[in-house]
């Protein structure tokens, strides 16, 4: 399986193209999650989009895309780090009715109060300040929302194509770069900018093609007459930093009394990571060990002082 970001530059240097393919990484992210198909696919599109946008950033940190809604989806979040690991999650509104044919607007923006948020989060200790941009959820698709954001917030003409299912999350990004264009060799006539050609050709893409075709074949089919420079591919991976140790620390913070109260009502404590959904289970012996470990840490701290 291929999980990578590919970057291309057109010969006149007026257009860049990027493709993202997520297969094993995307399936890893879904291992412990069970979403309705329409929700899963929308999250996959946002995940592919996050990688495409992160591919243009020079940031030591993370790009975070958030869609906050007033429909069945309360919150959808994707994070892509500067080392190109991704994680994603959805929070569904309890009691909400899931539409038969789910789309961006009826899943997230039922009453027109939805927001789309882009966050640039530098690594801890950086001199850079976090950035946050907020725009309405305007458009029939996530691609349209992102194109509007790039046009009005970043002043960049951008075309984005996204598709996802239970197996893959793929995407294509075209972006117009600053410049004045070239000339046809041997004449004084200006050459048609690659941006005009590229976006016209890209509009012929169908979602099933975006999912079915390997990135290299997709690019060749669309731009076989273009002279493209392929840059070094970037490998992608799914990563959630949750561990049993971190969950243990969280449970210990609840306190012995609260833990014992929970155990009096159920035999075990089941906890799932809010991001990846990975389940963790703690029986009474495990819970007792939490406070033994905490007591040992406190005693060690007292001894050092």
C-alpha cells in the first residue's frame, strides 16, 4: 500500500500540483472507530486535505483543520504534523438524526452556524505564535470550503479534489503560483499559462477515479502533455500519541474515591482515546496499581527534597 504526498511543478513554474494517497494509514485510523459511511468519508476527505495543505507549509509543528457544526456532527478534527503523521476524529451529537444521504451541509451546517477553522500550532518552545483562521462553512463540499479559505485568507487560487471511503483517503491540489508566464520558444507570443490548462483538465476528474487510480497514473492521464518536475515524495503515517501510561495518569487524577465508586457499579473501567478510539481496560487490580505507583512517586519526590 502507498501512503505518500507527491509534489509536482509545471514547466512555467506558475502551477504546482500535489497528490495525497492514504490507504494503510487511513485504515489504521479507522481500526477502533465505527462511523456512519457518510461521516467516515467526510473525515477521510478532511484528512487528505490536511496533508495537502501541510505540504505547502514550512512549519515545525502541526496544521489542524476543524469543522464545528450544528448538525449531527458536532466537531471534526484532523491534525497533520510537520513530520507528516496524521490523526483524525469526529464527535457526533448525541440524539441527532443521521440523514440518509449525508453531505457537508446536512451533517455539519444544518442551521447555518457551522465554522471552519485552520490552526497552525508551532512546537512547544518555538518563538512563533499560533495562528487561527475562521471562515463560514460555505460550499457544498469540503473542497469548496477550502478553496474559499485559500482564496480569501491566503490570496491563493487553489483547486482541490477529495475522495474517501473505508479503504482510502485521496486528494489532488492545484495551486497558482505568482509569476508573469513564459513565452512560446521562437516567438514573442505569450504562452497560455499552465494554471488555465491545469484547472480545466482537473475538472474532468471523477471521485471514483481519484480513489481507483494510483497518483502517478492520475497525473499522467490529466497532464500527459505537460513537462512536470516531480519532487521528492513524502511518506505518510497515522500516529496517535495515546498510551496506556497516559490513560493511567488520567485515571489516577480522578482520585481513589471516584475510581472505587465507578468499580462499585461495574467490574472494570473501559476508556477509549478521544482521538483514535483505541480501547483501554482497567480491572480492580489495575486500578489499585495506579495509586500504588502514584504513592511511590510522591515518596520518591519527598526523599529528593
